[in-house]
C-alpha cells in the first residue's frame, strides 16, 4: 500500500509541476506596447502579471533552465558487472523551454517596431528582458541629467494637485530605475 501511495504522490507532483501556464490570452492583459518613451509604464504592467503567473523568475534568472538530461546516479560498485545507465531526457527541461518560449512570445508581442531590435537574435525571455532593461532602463549620466531637468521644470499650472504629484512621482520612479534614487528631502524640494 505504501508503494502505491508514494507512486501516486510522485505522479501527482510531476503532473502539476509540468503543466505550463497558459499565456495564449496574455496579450489582452498586457495591452501597452513598449516604445522608447514608456519603459516604466510597460514594466509596471508586466512585472505584476509575470509575478502573478509565477513566471517572473524566467526573465530575472531566478528560474534557470534545468539540465536537458538526467544523469544516472553513480554506482560505487564497479565490480557488479551491470551495464552503466545512460542519461535520460529531463521532462523539466522540455517544460522550461516551452514556458520560456511562451514568455518570449509575450514579450516580443508587447514591443512596437521601434524597439523590436532589442529582441532580434535573442532566443530566451531573459535575454530579451535584459536587452530591454539595459537599453531603456539605462543608468547613464545623461539620462539622470535629463530626469533632473524634468524634475526642475515640473510645474503644476492648470493641473490638479493629484495630477501634479503623480507626474512628480513618475520622475522619481524613473530616477530609481536609472539607479539614482531621489531622497524624500529632494522630492519635497522639487515638488514644493
């Protein structure tokens, strides 16, 4: 009885862990297409979606690709005369590839033509994600200076206080993405 019970447990575990997340309708949930100017908004919609589906690790590298083959356990008894076992295909590898390619397809479908070059020649979702982050989430000095100029020229004018503070918050988040977080004192200095 215990053998059957453990066999059921193993097969149930394998079945549930090898069911890929269905991303066929994801393009409806990720409606904003990436341009050179909206990286923060694009990223803001993708991160929670990928995290909610349990897929963020594919693009961040926290869910690495498993080995394609499962190596048999090493036997210490070489005198047994048994033929050495051969490696077997790893089902987790095929699952990972299928899932990664679905995420890759989602990422590519969320790009406009002007940034499609960031995906060309890259064959994993992580490679595309890294390319996009490097190009559009840049931490260059010029980008920081541009953001500082935006912050200094920010005016409320005819907008509501909420709209004005919202625009200021976007600049603050852009600074954080550029690798230069803005302190609360600096935020207050520019906003007030």
